[in-house]
C-alpha cells in the first residue's frame, strides 16, 4: 500500500522517524543529566519542561495560520526541523542548566513551528480517500523513532559507561538526516489560491473552520483527559513490581503496539470509514484504564499498557485525518494548529487532575478518572456523530460514519 502514496508522504514519515530518534535519545536521559551531572533541582527541571512545552503549544497555532496565509507548508516545516537539529549540539556541550533551558526551548519552538504545517502538508499531498493511510504511515514511522531512540540511548550508555555527552553528540546525526530528507525528498504541491485570497488569522478564520472541525476538536480535548501522561503508566507498573532499571520497557511495549497498528488502521479507515474505529479505540482505552487500575502484577499491568498502545494506534492517525476531513483546505494549517493547542491545554489540565487524584486516592482513582473521560468521548461520537454533514465538508461525514 505504501506504493500508492506519494513519495513525499513516505519521506515525511522518515523525517519524523529520524528526528524522533534524535529527540528521544536526548529527552530520555535529560532529567538525569540535569539533576545528576549539572546539579539542577527538580524545580528547575519542571520549569524547563513547562516553559518548553508552553512554547511548542502556542507556536503551533501561529505557524499553522502562517502556512495558510503564505500558501506554503514546506518552508515552515523545514525551519522547524532545522531549528530542532541546530539545538542538538548544545545539549552535548551544555555546562549549565541555563544552556539546557535555552536549547530545550528552541527545540520545542522548532516542534511548534513544524507541527501544523507538516500535518496540513500531508493532507495537501493525498486525496481524501487516502488520508487515513497517509497519516497512519507517518504516525507509525514517528512511533518507531519514539521507541528506537531510547533503545539506542540505553545501548550507548551501557557501552560508554554512562557517558551522557557522547549519547547527545551521536543524536546530532539522525537530526541532520531528518532535515536532509525534508529538504531533498519532500515536494510540496503548488499553491492554488492567489495571495490576496489567502486567509488571515482572525475571528473570521476561526469561524470559517466550521462546526465539523469544532466537534472533532472537542472530541480531541475530551480524549486528552482520557489519555493522561504515560508517566502514570510507568508509576503503576513500577508499583506492582517492575524494577526501576526496567522502566523504559513500559514505553517500548506501548510504542511497539502503537507502531504496529497505526498504518494498517489508517488503511482500514479509508476503506470502511473512521467512526467505528474511533469508537473501538475509546472502548480499548477505557478497558486499558480498568486493567491498569485493577492490576496486581507486572504481567497484567503490561497488558494494560499494550492496550493503551493499541488505543493510540487506533486513534491518533484517525484524529489527524478527521481534522483534515473537517477543515476547509484554505484553513487547514490553522485548523491543525488550533486542534493541537486545545488538546495540549486539555492534557495539561488532565495531568494536573490525575496527579492530584493519585496523591489523594491512589492509582484506581486516577485510572477511573481516565476511563470516565474515555466513555464521555465515546458518548460524544455516538450522540454527535463526529463529522456529520454541514453542507460543506461532506467527505468528512462519509469517512466518519
């Protein structure tokens, strides 16, 4: 099936893969490097992560809108990936937490700049009936990078006797490869609109996104409440017996299942529609929460983690395709930016609530909260029929019914 997709879509998948390998090699070790090697406090660590993610979330909206305005996606994607690649040497050379903060903030700025234009570019490159496969393929390759990066970092740390800076230096290579692939192998379609017909980022543009888009965005926000941080999965598996040294196994299990399912699910959604698969993904997520809440051993807990990965494979590519389906082409960058911002803010609030519940009532309360949010999202899909006809985006309706 990959042969039926444009080469540029496959290339974008490998761009994501190599950049994720680079980023995860660094980010998986960064907390230990900051607190152990550089002597930073937990407060400084939290500030670095908070500032960095805030920069990424806010930037996504404006970069997506700008890509609509200028009628081009690739230059902004190239800028975003280029900035991220340029930060990698600074992690290896950092002598203070301040340098890490600056590098991490610029890295996340790059992520924010590239995210919405890249996702909109995927939709620009493929016809509507192939969007599920296209987003599924990109998500699969991205997720391969997400679990390959930590495994490479673990191997290098073992071989080097725990040399953080060596691992960070090696991470420069896949980042450079990512930018090179984007520059040379991704071909952007020519813009169709004249410059004076392109939208601005204003109230009229947000209104033009339409009811179908806002319904998909509401679904994404509720799903963010159900899909709390993977840190809680690690805490639970550790609590039922997994040794701290094997904690990365949790993310490997989740991402292997995720990577194995995202592309086939995307292909299936193009054939049979997205709505039933989204419903299934929410049932699986609620089940995952239940298994994790009730688990008393490592095996059952890891089964819950695997279900979590299956949910991700069933949903993430489909949500991207649903945003593309529900958004007018001229506003697609803006749509992805707004969708990501709303989801990011919802996730921030969800993790705050989940953490408070964990502290006050333990793991069952946290996972019970997540299960309830998953069932609420399922009810939204059932009752509102995400993507119902609004007279404009009939294809979105067809794919989600």
